[in-house]
C-alpha cells in the first residue's frame, strides 16, 4: 500500500525557509519527532498542529493536504 501524505509540514517549512531543527526547538520536541511528522510517519496532535501554524504564521488548514480540489 502506498504511503499517504496527510500533512504539508515539510513543504511549509521549506516555503518559509525554516529548519525542522528550529521548529523542534520552538515546540520543545526532538528533531527526530519533527522529522517523523515531515515524512508523515506519524502525525502531531491537533494542539501541536495549532502551535506549528502559529509558529509558521500560517492558517492551520495550510498544514494539511486538501481532500478535494476546488
């Protein structure tokens, strides 16, 4: 089965020119944890998604892969 991408954390980090290391430090998480989010191996909690959105100054919806095309 193909791996499903649920979040766009890696893409948004690249767009904002922010390292995963900086995100990990801000959230008090390990770089390994953030790496697993970026590769969609695991997903952060809703609360952590909110913190990520605030840190990156984006709407939380931008962190997710759209479920439909408008």
